[in-house]
């Protein structure tokens, strides 16, 4: 994140959120279709968790820490 402008970080955050949403839809579709490929589902869930961590890190960086 060092060296990236706030606009670039916000664009990256939007892309990560979109990818996270898409993965959620893919996982739901596979589950509802009764997919037997549990390994693929597990990999998608792991990727989704990684995206969630990246999203949280960017949000923390972009949100000022104001103590009352």
C-alpha cells in the first residue's frame, strides 16, 4: 500500500469487493447444484477469506483512527 494514492486504494478496494461478491455467488451456485467437488469449494472459500482480509486491511488504512 505504500506509495499508492488514496484513489488507487479505493479502486483496488472496489475490485476486491466485486471479486468477493463473485466468489460468494460461485460458492452458492456450486453448493446449490450439489457439487461433489469439495476441494474446489474449499479453495474458493479460502480465496474468499483472503479477499476479506485484504478488504479489511484497506478499509482500516483508508479510515482514519479517531479516538473520542
